[in-house]
């Protein structure tokens, strides 16, 4: 079963990267901004993100996520960049950056608060339609204080 998914993924990537239409399309230079939601990913469960292309192959990204309830929670603020290897509608990329975290817990009349950060890096693949729909898949390596976690992310968004 897993072998079938791998064969389909390799065929999709090969057709996307080497098709004539994909190589000639310049949607990242025409639609320089995109906004979306990433499930799992660099903020662990979800994050809303904005990306601005700076040139045809470099995108700068910022995001936000919050997990918690009435007794406290944790905020994630990811900032980073993506380097795209191709200029077409579909391209592999390398993402890297930092995620700042702030945790707050209300305990009785007082509260506890702490902040930290961790780094991420990971390869991914993006497909953009001419109409602006964006889909990205990324396998992140999250690292903090000597600890390491491999974590997937799937992003859906709209470019404008």
C-alpha cells in the first residue's frame, strides 16, 4: 500500500516538474503574496501563515498559532524563508526559520509565563494553480536544546 503511494507521488512530482507548462509558468512572480493554513507543521498542530515572494525563488514567511483555553495556553510565532528550486507552478523547496513560543498558565490569583524558541528546516514541494490555489507538503526537522523531531506539515492557501 505504501509502495503505491510512493509511486504515485514520484510520478506526480516528475510530471509536475518536467512538464513544459510547469516550467514556463511564473505564478510566484505574478502572485507574490499568499495566505493559508498549515495543518501539523512547524507550529505542531496548525498555523495561519502569510508569505511574500522576494524575487522568483525566495519567499519570506510569518505565521501565528494558539493552543489553549481558559486556564492558559501557548502561542507560536513562526518566521522563516523558503528557497524554491524551480520557477514554475510546481517546485521543490527548502524551508528554514525560527518559531518563538510563549506559554502562560493561570494558577489561582497569579500566573506563570515563559517563552522559548526552536528552529526548523525541511524539504517540501509546492503546487500553485493559475487561479491562485496553493498546496504545500513539507517534512520539517524541529530542533531545540539538543532535541530533534521529524514532523510533517500540509498547507492549503490562496495566492494573490
